[in-house]
């Protein structure tokens, strides 16, 4: 019967195969092969918890079978139990060191634990056994990138793409590694290939390749809005399927009489991370007479003051990093959370499957992910009229909640170091206009860099101050500048500094130049807080409109230009108009009066949004879009 089940699996008749295996296990519940194959089938169909239980039972009955250990390690990794996954992966390697698959599994587990050098050793052993193994090439590329070995990452990625030319994930990896190196040669052709490839996948909605593409990549490149939306929904549906059936809904009447509304924030970034830099003062400002505030941490504890401050400021701070998604969802449900806030979306270390299980009556996307999470994960998204105007509502699976000012909270007590370094100490010229952009270098694309070089050409003696990034990026930017007739010495690269010192050095810049496709987010707020005007040019998607949202809330809407020509002309004019630039700085000098930095006001507005959502829920009505401050139909 097991052989028949295997034939059914191989022919795609999954339901029949599962029925056969379950019937077989009713008669022989300890059969290792049946347990294993049923576990693999559950893994294949996205039921990871059940897969782990079944394969774990097989391992208990046959502990010295290497492939059982290896497969168990893989499902444990997918569950997030990396301690146990590493333990079983190492046993598999010890039992069969010649098997490249087992080395590969171990490398994936070590990658998940952030031990990239060890992971690369295992991945290289796997690749040595199978030099044309695409997945191993891709993993080696990822690990080299994590270890800042960009040239090797690009080469591994290029080899993988050559072997599987129709895989969008591999092409995305190659484009991304080259972007971090600021190597734009062939980029337009690569992006055109990606758009065509994704369009083909969209026409095949059941194809796993599309649902494996993280949707934010669709915002990193100039792809169509329709394609972005389709990629997002495909990924969302993958998450929903993998999570399984949601928890039984908790009905409103049982909660209606409780004194305080319970808000839960889920993030991997409760440490020194841009999100916590923005939220440092936020949690303590919640009105504790009306709200009970929980945090669920799914990321590492770095021991920083940002994490300690968050923990101190919350009613309850719970580390759920080691828990499975189902366990975390059940915990959140037991805690009686009314509104659960998703601060991660689909970014690094996100756990969207927790939200897919619907552990709270209302789920809300905010701050950490500048795009829609699709239909089915979250009920609402916190936005503003600039990043998500009403005419863009169709691009969101969530109902939009428009804040009165920017969607982005900021820390109104963020410290700036008292010592302001001299220009010479920063590698800047003593005289001359200093343009700055401290965005990550992957956001710098050919069109914006060419615009910057044209600006430098029109403003003699000016320099462009950039975040240092990787050495490959610095070399490529210098080469590109020279090719455009600009002395590479006019590019100045600033190293990473602790936040207060970084804010202090911004005083030596004259104007922050934003990038286009992915704007500055926290780095723009930092500049504005430090008194440095930000010039931006909004695009058509949320991540390309954040800069405009921030300057509007900082009282400088005129710095959101309508065209690249206007952007360049304004950058040149401000360098030649000291009085106009001084006026912009004077506006920012009164930052305590600017909506962008009025954190208490922001918290009150957000609490008003929570009240409106909850009242509508209690009335039995479905989520609906509304603007904070309006009187929606409840």
C-alpha cells in the first residue's frame, strides 16, 4: 500500500495518497515509512506542524536513519525551532557525511541562526558534491552576501541564473546583489526580463514559483501596479495556505464589558533597529486608563537600550521567538488581544503566518512594511493621504485608515550628541555645498545617481556625502561618477556611527537628496529631526511616497517635487539661494511644533483609530476605510 501511495504522490494525486497512508497507519500506527511519507505529504501541502509531528514519530522509531533526521530538521526549521533543527541536522550529517542534501539542510539551519560563516562551510561542502545544484548555488550566494563578499555572491547567483533562466527568484537575487554593489550594467534588461517572467507566472496562479517571490521586490523595481498587486496576493495566499485553518473566532460580546482595550504589537525589531528608533517614546505614551499594551517579540535580544526601553514601557513584553506560529497565535488569543498590530509585513524575520491564524478579532498593518500585505492577513492598514491616496485604495487588500499627518511615528526625545564634528573630521571640504544621502546604497539607481551628477556639475565646489556601504559599491559609484565627468573625489563616504553621533554630523550637510523608487524612511526623519531639509520626488507606490509624506508633516511640502527636472532645479536653486535654504532650516528648528515630531499627538490619533475600528467591530459591521478625525458610519 505504501508503494501505491508513493505512486499516487508522484502522479500528483495527493488526496488519494493521503487517504491510503492514513488507512495504512490505522492498521500499523508504528510504521516508519508510512509516518515519514505522510509527514512529507503534509510538508508538501503546507501543513508544517502536522508534518513535524509525523516525521518526529518516525525519528523516534528509527533514530539512526539519516534521511529521517534530515527531513525532521527541515520541518523544524520551517517551524522556527532552530535549536532542535540544528541538533537533528548535525546528526544527519554525522550519520551520512557524504550526502550533499544533509550538508545543505545544515547550512540552511545555520543561516537561520545568523551563523553565516559556519553555514557557508556546509553550503560549500554541498556544492562541491553537486557543482550544478541551483539551490546550493543560490544559498552560497545568500551567505556570501551576508558575509559582505559581494563579488562572490554575484558570481554564484549568475551561475544559478544560467542553469535555471526562467526562475524569477534567482533573477531577483542577481539583481539585488548587483544593486548592493551599485553595479547597474545590464540592469534595465534584467528588470525587463523579470517583468516578463513575473507576468508569465501570474498567468499560472497555481505555480509555486510566483508565490515564493517576496512581494516587496515588486516595489524595488519599476514594475506595473497590476503586477505588484498580483505578486503580493500570490504570496499572501501562500502564507494563508501554509498557516492552515484560523483559530475559532472570539466573539465581541464577551469582550464588550472589559475596562481597557488590549493592543498587541508584533515585531522582530525590538532592538536597535530603525523601527524602534522611531518608536522609542511611543509605547509609554499610550493612555493606560483606556488601553492595555502588549508586545510580542519575534526577533533577537541585542541587549540594547532600545529593547530595555520598550520592555519598560509596555504592560507586558513577551518573547515568542522560539514558539511555533500556532503556539504564538494561541498565546495571543489567550491573552485576549483585541487589536493585533503587524509591524513587519513581509520584511526580514516576519511571521505573517501568526496573523493568518487570526488570533485577535482585528489585525492591523502599520509602519514596518510600506505596502499592502494582501487580502486575508490584516483587516486594516495605517496610512496617510500622501503615501496612499484614496485613488490607490484598490492596491490594498486591507481597508485604509488615513492618519491626519504622516503615517510614520517619530521619537520626539531622540538625543543628538552635543559634540558637532568639524567638516574636516568627516572628510568634507571646509567650503562648498554639501548634498547628502544616507540611504542604503541598494536604493541608489542609475536615474537618481545621474541626476545627482548633473546637480554636482551645475554647482561648482559641491560634494555628495553618501553612506559608505560595501567597498564594491564605493568603487562602482566612483567609476560611474568619472564616466559622467565628475571627479570621484567629490563623492564622500561616511561610516556607520551610533545614532546620536550620526544625527550630530548631519549638521554639516546642507540638503538631503532622496532616492526615487524606494525613498528614505527613517533616514529622512533623522535628517529632518537634525534640521537638514530633505528634497524628494514622489512616485506611484507607497515606498516611493514616504519622503513626500514626511516633508509635508514637517511643514515643508514644497520639497516634494513633481518631476525629476523640478527635483534637479530645486537642488541647484537651494545651493545658490542661502536665504531660501535658511528659511527651510528655520522651519525645522521649531521641530517641537511640527506634526511629524509631535509624538503625543500621533499616539492620540492612533488611539482614536483603534477606538473607531473596535466600535465598528462591536456593532457587527465589517472593516471599512476611514480617516482619523472624521465621523465614520459605525
